[in-house]
């Protein structure tokens, strides 16, 4: 009998195994204690609406996993799958349309409940990538305290800056991780304490929710100081031979064979962040990606064009990872903010975003932020502007256009250009309702006759998408530029939408080539603001500083009745002093010495003249005692005023505006008009600028200055010449003029006959 029962049990066990195998297709050799979800899933999360929602976890091989989706009204959806031989499962369902409705997801292993996710919502999910300006916390934003519109319908997946691998932060896997290790990620609702969440992501999500009236979620895997290549998969980088060769040439590539023996760095090693922070997100459906990164490539002097290639690889590979058709994932990037990078690197790099966008405008957008007025993030320096709200909102506005069909899709970029005589016309894409100048006149435009040296030019909007650029000094212009300088925070042309400014025009040059001399818009020339944003090599001094200072006088911006713009410079002399001057701020003093702010336009050799508007509101006439352009601590050059062979001019006390023209081709060293005459060739390095005055009556003069304007033909000027040569030249010009006039009169008389 005992033998019968033993045989019977053996048969039953065999049938059970066979039956289980037949149903499930496999059986696991190893059992886990209990089924569990990956760490990336938790209460309060969001899934992309109307796409496949995937949930993964571990369990006992062969066991059935059942998912029930239940909304707050009792409606339910059920789906099932089985745990595979590796004790992992993937269960999915088509997400419902988004809305202000909460769901519960309950999971069962072979009928036994093992996990319930509550407060689940469906809406629009975005991925936010980049380095520190994307990563920096909401609580550090300059508008954090004023931001009270916290919504429970916003959801953020916060990912540790350095997630662990095998329990160690500085250890990196060769392949992409399937999940984050415990404690390395956390879901937040908008009503939670989200101070550590990316500020740009918060403002982006708030604006999207406001406009779409639907829940919005953001995945936040950024890292400060990280290079673009760290966010690429190995496969994506190795599939582009040209880009791979460039990385190898720079020593940025670590092969799979070298991985275990190499020092891996999250800031500069290929795939380091991809494997740890992007791969675990691959099962989320997303609507698109926003990207704020690129400072690292400027610091490392990447070859022009290679960053564009890197962006192309990133967009396509992520598009494939997140299951977009042909990898065409919507991708919105921001240009980087002004900073003292030196030279043209900032604008050459920012232009790569433009070229990237123009190559595929249906899936790509670029936003501009050079006009965003902000201080620096506390303790983090000026590389990190504190005003993140406009950045996040501009990302959202372009997302609304690019993905949701609700308006403009990108900043305006150059569509074409042409010269007509001495005028230069530039047309633009993405202008929305049309271009608009934020102020009385356009700032930041320049022209070049040879494509090498650019001088200040006037600009006007001639139709909704075209700007005419002109300078009397540039004949037959070969190229034009706008905002193509180190500090372009004052430049002021925008596209518009629904009667409002949308985005600033993207900086451009129609003949881009490294090493050219572009026009720098001086912070002080418009005489509109007491303070302006200055860039400094020493980060502690980058920020807002006074634009003007005075000696023996009080100087301030007066906004009562300027000649143009928002204000003029009011100079009130001390009554006990006869001589006084106003001087633009060019330097700062650090602990070591006096140093120059960046982008101070110290090279004046390419400008032929400077004009200013000036008026005297005092009771007595005042002498303009010269524009002094110092080239060292002792010597200066003073230009001829109004072609009078003098460095001075009288300003009558009539309260009217008068124009003074300083000829930079006729300079007198230290103001001595009886000596040799020099040209602007001497002005390659101006160390200080003084607008000097003399009040002989000591009556407390009140002088106003406005509209300081530069003209030039790009030449450097000639060597010094004698006064006799100047006189001979002027005499010849005078008689040539009379001769030409007499000839014209005679010609008319003959024609009339």
C-alpha cells in the first residue's frame, strides 16, 4: 500500500510539472520569496496617456502576474502575464486618456496580492536632461518663494545625482541598468516638498499643465558638469564612425574591453550616465525631451560641428529607446546663457543649436535666453543664472507648438539674406505673428564689408519676417550679424505670438567663421540703466554693476526727458570744482589687482567716429573738454570734435540737445592740437574712457548725455600724419568740392538750353 501511494504521488507530481510547463511554457529552477516591482514604480506616479504603459518586476518563474487598473468610479481594466525563467516579468496595458482622475493599480502573483500603487494619474510625460542649469534645484530659483501654484496633478521622478551601482556611487556598469537601486529615485507630487527637483522642470510642467489642462510629469535624470557623451549609449556612439573617431582622438572613449580597468567618470566618460540614469527609464512612454546642456563642451573646446553631431545621435537613439517612429522624438534645446567663456566660443556653440534645429524643424526646437535678467544662483556663480522660470516656461511654450500644435515651435532663425546696394536684408523662420523691437530702436546689429570686421549698424523691421540693416559707413555689405557677442543681454528683437513677445531672435552671423571681430554692444552706450549685467573672469564679480562713474560730479541715469530710449546720463558737477568727467565702468578690483570685465569693446581701431547727444540744463555754458581715450595709465588720445581741429566744444545753456561728432581718424595725443595727428590705429587697446567737461563759472553744471553711437568702415586707420598733410587734404577736398559744384551748375545750364 505504501508503495502504491509513493508511485501515485510521483505520477501526480509529474503531471503537475508537465501541466504547469504546458500552461506557462517554462518553469524556474529558483524561487523568490515574493513578487515585487522595480524601484522606479511607486505611489503618486504618472504614465503617458494613450500609449502602452509598462510595469516590470521580479517574481517566481512560471507564476501568473495579474494587474487590475481601477479608477475612482469603479471602472476596471485587467491584464495578465507570466514570470519568465529569469524571475522577471513585464506587464503592460494601453493607458487611458489623461485627465484629472486618479487610479489604483493592484498586482497579484498567482491570485495573491503583492503590491498596490495608489494616486496614479495619466497625462503628458517629458524627459528633462542636461547638466547643472537643468539639474539645479527649484528652491534655488529666484522666484521660488513667490511660486504658490503647487498642483497635485504635477508628478516628478527625482533621480539621485549619483545613483549607486552594486551599492557604490562611484561604480559604473558596462551595460545599461534595468532599474535604479533602492533609494536612488523618488516620485514627488507638485504639492510635496519639491525643493530639490529641477527648477526648469517644475516651471516647464506648471506652464504645460496650465495650457493643456491635464496632468504633467517629468523624468529628471540630469547631472551638473556632465558632458553630452556621458548621456549616449555605447551602441549609438559606436554606430557613427566619424563621431567615434573624434571621441577617440580626444581620449573620451573607453571600449568595452577597457571598461573594467579604466577610471570611469560621470562627467566625462562615454555612457556613464546613460547606463545608470537613462537605461532604467526606457520602459516609460514620453511625449518628448527638453535639454539644457553644452557648457562642458565649451570649456573643453569641442571642434565646431561635433556638438551638433552629438545632439543628432542623442535624439535619434533616445527616439528609438522610447519607441518613437523612426526615432523622431520631439527634442527642445536651449541655448546657453551669457558667461565669460572668452572669445567667440559661446556664440559659435549656440549657433550649433540653431543648425541642429534647422536641419529638422518638425521634431526640433531651440529656445533663446540671452535676455533673461537674473542674478547668479547663491554660492554657485554666474554660470548658473538664478531666474529659471522664463527658461522652463519657454521650453513649455515651444513644446505647446512643436508637439501640441498650439503656436510657435522655436525661436526665429535666419531663413535667407541678400544685399541690395548698401542695404542688407535678412529674412527669418518661426516669426509667429511677426518680428517686434522691444524698445524704440533695434540693438545688436552690425555689418561687415569683408566678412571679417563688423561695425555697428541700424536696423528696422520692413515686414513681418524681414529686417533691413544699414550703416552709412559700410558700402556694399558682405555680411551681417546680430547679438553675436560675449555679452548680448541688451539685444532686443523678438518674435511674437498672440500680441505678446514670444522669444528673442536667435543670434546669428550670415558668414560664420571662427576668429572674426564682431560688434560688442557697450552696456553704457544707450545711457538707459544705472546697472547692467557684466561678465568677469572672476565669477565673484560677474553680475549687475553700475554702468557709469564720475569724478568731481554725481552721475546717474535720469528718466525724465531722454533724447531716446528709457533714460539719459545726468552729470551734475560739484560746485567747488571747475573740471569734471563721466566715465563708463570697465574694470573691477579683486583681491589681486584691477581687472577688466569681459566684452568691454576695448578695441576702437575699427570705428571711424563716435557721436553723442548732449544738452546743458545749467545756467551757464559749459565746455566739452574732450573725449579722452586712454591707452595706458598716463597717455590718452583725444579726437577732433565736429571737424574743428579742436578737442573741445561749447555746450550752450539752452536746454536743447546738440550732436557732437568725434573723429577717430584725427586724434591728438594727450589733447595737444599743435603736435602730430594720429588715427584710430592707436586705439587697439583702450584702457579708460573719459567724457571731460569744464565749468569756468563753478556754478554746478547739469549736463545730459545720450545716444552714444559708433560708426566705422572696418579699417584700422593710418599711421600718424603731420598737421600740414591734414591741411593739404582738407584744402584739396574743399577745392574739389567747389570744382564739382561749378561743374554741376554748368551742366544744368547747358541741359536747360
